[in-house]
C-alpha cells in the first residue's frame, strides 16, 4: 500500500492532501493513483513558486503552499474541479486550460482575469505558464499551471500612462509650464545639498539632501535596478550623475516616517561646467503611485525656469502663431535635431524637419492646438547633421491670453527613439538545455526571451523585434523552425545547436534548412557567443542600409518637381540637351537644375547621384534615344561601384 511518500516535504498542502478523504473522489485512494500524478505532485509541493495542478477528466484541483494565498477567502479548493474553484474566471482561463489538455503549452504575460477571492469581483493581471502533464504512455492527463500575479505592476504602469496623458498646460507661458510639471525636481550641488527645489521635491526630501549622501534618510529609500536587484546608495541617480552619467527612470520604494509606502521613479542629469567638470546635477522624481497627479506648485521665476529648461533632456519650445516665429527653443534642441537653434527660426522650418510621411499630421496638430486643444503627437524628424531619423513624442498645449485668444503655443518634445541592443530568442523544449543556453547569453549581457517549443515561438515570430534565434534542433523539433523562418523572417537569423552523432552532413542540412550557423552539442560558450554576435552584426548592417535608404528618400523628397524631372532624365542617360528638349527648357536651365540636384543629394559625381536616387526608389524617365541604354548599363553596375562611392563619401 502506498503511504504517500511522494508527499514528503510538501508543507501544509501535503498534509491536507494526506488527510483528505479521497475514497469519495473520482481519483480514489493513494494506491490507485498513477505514477505520473504522484511524480507531478511531488515536484509541485516541493516548489516555492505558486503552482496549481488540475488532474483527470474532472480536473481535480491540487496546489502547493505558495499558491494558497492566491485563493484568498475562497472555500477549500483541494479535490474540487478546477472550473468550480475559478468559475467566475473560467471564460478567460478555460480556453488556455483546453489548449493544455490538447497538448499545447502556453505562456501568458500580464493576462487579464476577473476573480472573486475576497467577496467581490476584482480585475487582476497574471503571468501564467500552462503545461500539459502526460502519463507514461504520453497521453495528456492533467494541466500544470505556474502563476505569478502582476496586478500591482500593471496598475502602476497604467496609472503612470494615465498621468502622462492628463498633462495640462493652459495657463500663461513659463509660469504655467512650471506649475504643471508632473514631477518633483531639484538642482543639487556636488555635496548633495539642494540648491533649488520645488514643493514636491521638498515633500520627499525634507532635509534638502540627496538620499545618496544623506545617511539619515537612506533607510527610507530603496533603489532597484532594471532587473529588480537592490542598488547601493553609491549607485543612486544623483551619485551616478556626479560621475557623468545620465540616469533615466530608476525605481525606488519610499517609506515615509509614518510608514506609508509609495513607488517613485527617479532620474538625474549631470550639469557640465565649461572646464568639463561636474558641480551640479538635476534630479527629477515622479510619483508613480498616484491615480491622479497632484498639481505641481512650481511658482519659480522665469529665469530659474530657463536655467532648468536649458539642462533638460527634453526640448521645450514656444511659438507665436501670428508671426510663425519660434520664440524659444531649449538647448537640447541642438542635440536632438542636429542643428543650432538659431537655424530654426520659425514653424515653416520646423515642419520641413518633420519626416514627409508625418508632416501633414504635424501641421494639423498646430491647427488643433491653435483652436484650444492640448494633445500628444508622435512623429519622426530627419536630423540636419546626419539625416538620421529620430522619433519624437511632443505634448502641444495652448497658452491663452487674458482675453482668451490663443496666440502663443508651446510644447515639450521628448526623443523616444529606441536605441537598445538586439535580442536573442532561445528555443529549446528541455528546461536544462533552455536554461543553460539562456544563462550563457544573459551572462554576456544579452536580453534573452526563451520558448519551450518551436510551435510557441513561431506563433509570435512575426511580431518579434529583430534578434538572433538560438535553436536546439533535437529538443525543438528538428529543422522545422529554421525552415519556417527562412523565407520571410530575415530579421530573425537562426543559430542551430545539435548533436550530429558523427553525421558530417547534419550541419550542412541545418544550414540548408535556413540556419546561418551550426554548433555541435556539447557546445562551448565562446563558440555560442561568437555565432550570436555574427548573426546580430548582419541584422545591424541591414538596419544601417535601411537608414541610408530613408535618408536618400528624404533628399529626393526635398527636390522640386522640375529638379526631380531633371534627375529622372539623368538616370535615363540623357544629356543636358536631350533633357532640355524633352522638358521644353534651355540647356543652360537644365545645367542649373542639375547642379542643384547634385548639391541637394550631396553627390559629387553622377554615379554617386545614381546610387542615391536608386536607393530612394527613383526610376529613370523613358529614354528619348539610345543614350538611355548607357544609363541602364550604369544602373546594372552600381553594386560593383558601391565601395568606391562609399569611399568618396568618407573622403
């Protein structure tokens, strides 16, 4: 007779299972339970992670000690059917359970579920991992669910997004902007003492000292890095800013002396002196716990605001709608737009800097803010210095005069261009293999996302950001994943891992299936990192070529209609005379347009202009005579000429 040895070490949940009268249950007593059930229960009960098991046709419920708090005040769930325990949530979790019963594992992040665990319905968020549990014959007999509640984080993030959407700036010019800044801000000296603070900042720092250097308040502040690890005071934002770093959005848990806790997001910016030293730092703190922002009581002078604005990472701007002039641009404009503020005197120039595809939306935003609306617009700009594309999130707001008429408008333009590194996606069915591969990559600094099956990965592959796929051929189902990605997923190159067993053609077949590299299992960490680095380098090269193509299209878009016609004639192999005859112009006029085209494209030779134009998708005009064949020959040989032209550009 089985005495329940598989329950050893399972805590209170194991005791409850042992004491439960299973003779009245469809499962029957212990000695009739299948080995797969006992084995799964033993692992679950000895796990510190909240886990739930639904077994058999009736989905009989088991859970471990870590899961018990999730049940709240619900009646005892042990031995009851899973759908009965969570009947109020079954419309949401039932389909996921059904997929697991069909043999399909699921991983769901921040999944919305309505629960009733404390007497009232509650909207919650969870990260689930649902897995089928198979018996010795391979048949699915149950569902194992690993659970982590993310309600607090999801709500906090939504509150922050709501707060940002509620930005209101409808008072007079600088005073209004200061009054409505949705954060606490302070200017701190090198010794950590506050030189200038607003009321919200004084509320959290009553001693006027940065927590990084104030031992009296350090117990009230606990900082966390992006991975959730506790940060020492020497790495707090102020301390890092004094070392020359720009720190954006470090999370802190603040505990008041009364014991109230609130989450803060703290940023810091160093203020550089002319001699290259750092004597000041701007610290900004955002209250991310509040459902509604408290109005910031920033009633500082215009001069103090200007000092703050000149050291802000965002671009603050003010414009006169009647004259079309830009009255004010903060110093960050030069860094973001790639040109001095003096070269952007008016709104016409600003609209010209906006990407052609976003220009109409930007113009409409100006009209709407002139009509009294406050709005947030995302658009792209083309930097004047390098034609690089930047993504901007701009908050437009009107500034009514005393008579209510809107003449002046302003904005806060934030550069939200994503410059993060590329990801690595690990696809391996076995936990050991998956953790070993992911661990080696994470130790090297890569951002890793792991998948337990090729099917789970392919389901979302089309929506993934560019990155390298590390595929365990044996555990992820052979060459199927590589083949599926081969045709239309150039942004997801595959590095395959497998044991060839002496088959010299195994690696070749992996490469033919679509892998860009093959590693013999067991693999060396250095070999894995080299293969991944090479695959990611190719993705970056493609991205660079795409950026060059975007810049070329921008240059072409800046041409006038007549200049575009002359360029198309040149691509067709026309001379000044033949183009003039086709367009009804004089050869001298064509020569002038041709010079303007070369200048606008930044080209010094005709072959270089051809490469820029073809990269932008410009096609030749119908050739008026046989000279058009010469241009086609030129187009056909552009690939061979590319290195020479690139050298000319660098010269």
